[in-house]
C-alpha cells in the first residue's frame, strides 16, 4: 500500500473556495518541485498564478488535475479530492495547457468536439462564436497548425464548455496581440457568468487587466498573495526632485532605497506605504521640481523573481560569461 | 532614408552549388553519431555475436561428416526451414551453416536498424521541428538526408565488417566470412535507401518506419514463396533473397553483391530527386483538410483509440491475411519438392509422410506468425506511451475520462487487435491450405485452431509491454528488446544449446506445435493467466503513477 498523503479530512479549503491548497509538497527523485505551497482561489474570481520559469506553476496545476500525485499537504478542488475523484471533478472544469499537441490525423474542429463531448457536452453556439472570434480554421489537421493556432484550438475547446472552473496554464503564450485582446474579452465574459478562473501567466498586462487576486510563487513556495491593490502597496515609487536646500537626513528615513545625491538633486525609491513621510521631508527642505514614477507591478515581480537570490545571480553571471565565450569563438 | 540603408554584405565568395546544398553534413553526421553512440554499436555487436555464436555451436552440434550429412538431408526434406531461414547451400561447414541459419535474421536486424536510423535523423527531425532549428543554421538542403544515409550506411558496413571478423574469429573460412558480411551489410544499405525514399513519401516518422518495415516484410515473403515453390525466380526479385544467393562459404558468388549495390544507388538517387519536390516538414503525399466538426461517432475515448489504432491494425490484418493465404496455398505442395532419393524417402517416412511434412510446415508457419504478430502487440502498447510523451493524454484525462477508461480503450486494441491479426491470418492459412488440398471442411478448423493456440503467448508479450508502461514508463521502449529476446531465444536457443531454464523464458516455447503435435490445454491456460496477471499489474501501476 502506498500512503495517501493527501488526506481529505482536515480540508485546506473552505466552502466558498474553488481551490484550496495548503502545504503542498511534490518531489521528482531528488528534485523538490513543490515545497509547502499554498494557494487559495475563491469561487467566482480570476486568480493570477505567477512565478519564474521552473518555480512549480505547472506542477501545481498538474497536481490539481490529478495527473501527479502529491507527496504531502492538503489539496481540495471544487470540494473534492483531485487524485481520487479526478474524472468526476473534471466534468466541472476545463484545462488549457501551455504546450498544446494535437493528434496529427484529427482536424482542429474534431478535437474541439471530442474534448467537449468527453467533458459532457459543449455549447454549439458558443463554439461557433469563439471560432469566429479567434479566427480559427477548424478544418486543418494537427500538425499543419502553427503554435498559436494549436493554442486557439485548446482555448476554444476549454472556453466553449459549460464548466465552473477554468484552469489555464500560460494560455496565450503563442497568440498575437489581437487574439490576446479576444482572450481578455472572453475571460471577462466568463467572470461575468460567475465562473472561476486560475490563470498562470507571464504577461503582466494580462494579469493586471484580468485578475482579482494573484499568488506569486518561487522555488515551490508561495511568496506573496493578495489583490493587486494589496500588492501595489508592496511596490516602490521612484522620486526625482530638485530641492531648495541640501538634502539632509533623507538617508536616515526608513523605507528609502538607492538614494543618490547630486548637489541639490536627489533620486531615490521609496516603499509606496511610506511615500507620505518621504514627501513631507522633501517639502520641509523645499521642492523646486519633482518627478514621481508610479509603482508598477513589473518592478514588484522582478523583485520577487530575483531577490534573495545570490545563487541565481551567480548563475546568470556564469551564463553571461559562457555566452561571451561562444560569441568570441571563431 | 539615405542615412540608414540596410546593411549590404561585402562581396561574398559564391559557394559552389553542390557544396552549398551539402553544407553542414559533417556536423550533422557527428551529431547523429553522438546521439546514437550507444544504440548502434550495441546492435552491431549483438548481430555479429549472434552469427558467431551460431558458427561456434556448429562444431559441437555436428562434430563429424555423418551428422552433417544427416543435417543436410533433414533440412532438404523439411521445406519449413526454407521459409524461415532461406535455402541452404553448404551445411558441411560452420560458415555455411551460419550463413544459412543466421543470414535472414542478421539481414533483418541490420536492415531495420539502418532504416529506423535514417528516419530518426531525417523525417523525425522534421516532425519534432528540430529540423527548422538546424536548417536555419548553415545547413544545406541535402545535408540532413545525406547525414542520415551516411550514418545508417556506416552502421550497415560496420555491422558487416564486425560480423565477418567475428565469424572468422571462431574458425570459419575467411573469404566466406567476408562474402557473408558483405551480403548482410549490403542488405542494410538497400534498406537505408528504402528508408531514404519512405522519409520523403510519408508525412510522419511512424509512417515512414512502417512503410520501410512493410517493405522488408513483403520482400521476405517474396523470398520465402520463391524458396518453397517452383518459382525460384521470385527469390531473385528480393533483396532479402540476395543475402543467400551470394552463396557465402559455398561458391561465393561475388557478382550477386552488385544487385544490392545498384539497388541502393537507385533508391538514394530517387530520394535525392524527391527531396526538392517537397517543403521541409511536408510530404509528397499532401494532407487533405479535415472535417470542421467531429462526426457523431467521435464522442468517447474508445472512438479516439480507434482513430489512432485503425491504420496500423488494418495494415497488419491485410499483411497477415496475405501471408496466411500465401503459405496456406504453398503448404499443400511442400511434400512434393522434396527429392525422391532413397535417403529422402526414409526421412519423409520418419516425419510421417507427406502429410507429416505439411503439418510440420504449418506449425512452423503458425509459430512464425505468432512471433512476428507479437510485434503488433508491442507497437500498439507503445502507442500509449507515445501519446503520453506527446502530451496528448493530459487533455483527455482532464475531461470526464478516467485513467481506467483511457487505458481500456487502448488495451482493447492491444489485446483484441492482436487476436484479430492472428485470427485473420489463421482463417486464410486454413482456407488456402484447404482449397489447395481439396478439403476445406476438414482442414480449415484444424489449421485455424492451431493458429489461435498461439494467441496466449502473444498476449504474454503484450502483458509484459503493458507492465513496463505502467511501472517504468521511461523504459517502455524496452518492450521491443524483450519481444526480440523472446523471438531470438525461441528461434536460436535450441541450436545454441541454451539451458532449458532460459528457453522457458520465452512464452513461445510453451505453445504446443499444432497441428503437428498433440493438443494440450494446460500450457495455454498458464500463458493466459500469466498474460492476465501482467496486464493487471500494469494497469494497477498506471493508476498509481504520475502522468507525463
């Protein structure tokens, strides 16, 4: 008997949660892919799932889909156990993978219908609408589709099903900007219908435009989770100011980073929560001109993706060195 | 506008046309040899070792001239040998015996490995999209094909050389060994050429390999039909037949080697002529647009399995049907082609007369059919792993389809498909034999039943493949090696005097030799139970493991 680490008794999820993951662990041989990951997706929300490549997003999704067996932690999906009740739960969800491979001897239209039927039926009107919206030719066969078009086949198959939960793993990685817009429009409609979406993505504009809440993971652990507004408070605003007098005492302020002083001109970054205090200090000295660059999520993500990572820095330096060598090689 | 015109490269030296078209071939050959650095040398050694071990066993098995004369007589008296192994020209020497007994299997293995190697480095590279990556570098139009053909050619020649060296090493005549090695190597070269052509014709690497493999099958049948009937000229049409017609260790007919050499050149020329007529990744046989919506039938995982398996299954059924009809028709005449010397009459008497010979012939046919047919079972099982690694299982398993149902849809084609292939072959074998012997009602049930008796052994091979797929998915391909090992043990184990414990490993060793021998149900029940246990363990393992 193999042990069943994913116990169903003390649930990680509450009633209004579509997905509840607590302390999820998964190892492949000696590699630890997930190391105590938490993820909570409420019913009816669009939840962004972010993290650098190899941080464990797809592994988490594959555990949620019952394709991988968890080594530890609690996993609840639509109030069920995704490993034991896979087929039953799957009728209530649709999954769009990031790498779509189609059967070479089946047309795109056949794949869409087959996957829909296996899920328990699909909405014909919606199917036609989506094919039109994504400008997809359903008569082409498997390999004659480009990457973007294979992606569209999977998107139409997933989005045309009448399901409660959509799990999308980098669903727009091959799409052009027009199709990206069509995708965002569709997801807004889906949310309007009260369905839940888990969206793994690297496209920050997409995340900002669509997601109610996001979770950021790194090296198999959740490092940040909350609404975008919550996260914005964690970002830093860049200030550049020409002052009436010499900028004294700014360096002693907490939450001020990367201070550079050039005569009466200062540049620094400040944690958005402490912006008020910093500005008060500046106006005390007297402000002649001031530029403030609003916080972007991108900076936050970059910080989360790269912070506390001396090893990664070292790796990057090494890679750069290798590239240098390759380039200079005859 | 004038300020930033596009960069115009300085005068390039104009590369000559052929050099450009072949640019990068050397790099690609090195890449191919690097990728195949283990599999190709291992196969070359296995093939050479197999032949050498046969040659060294000969002295022990037939130590004196009297026993060798007895062997010559019994081989001449039993045409079922000619089907599997081809004609024997010299059974007085270890070399001649080896060329007869191991010529076909050495040629088969060399040819298939060479063909698969060509496909792997040409069509499969296009399938996976890696070709585009390479072609965007400085790689000429003909470079990938040239590299694939060169690699497979090097493999064939190395195998031939190694085989000649090892057979000489165990004491066979050196000149004969060279002729034998050359005959095997040139057969490999012919199928290098065949695969170079099929890689242009087929749209996918699997299709290209199937076409090349089927070509070998057809040419083998042509050879077998020629060698067991009056129409010996049929054998002369087959490259598989040329391997024997070199008459290595007997007369050493060197000129025969010119036939495969010329055929290879012709096939390669055809492949090079076909290549520029198609685009990278496309085939000469153009794909047609499909349906915009799925037909009413395509609504279950089983229906999808049918779509995925039907091409291969129909191909096997047709091939095995033809084979059954052909050998059934030949079987009723095999008693006649035995000569009428006194010695022959005595041998004939020993084997139970003409009828005994025909039964022996039929039972060796059913044995051969089972061994080749079990390859279908392996191929169909591997299809599941192929679907898994191509990431095509996930979209299915994330719908309402559970693992068991998905697996069931494929297992049906593995187990029932194998039965269908065998049943069609047996039905036509019986029909062919019944028609030509004039007693369909009497003969058909005997022959059909004898063929079906092979099914449990084939299911054991299938079960082993399913278990591998469930338990160690990364090693599923080892099912081919396992099936090949069973076949080799059954075909060559007795002649190599392997211990009984080893012979018993092969499921085919336990099947009663019907209709020649007595029927016994016990081994068949055991084999069926073993197959069921293997499949059950594989299914259980698959339900517990990670997918992908």
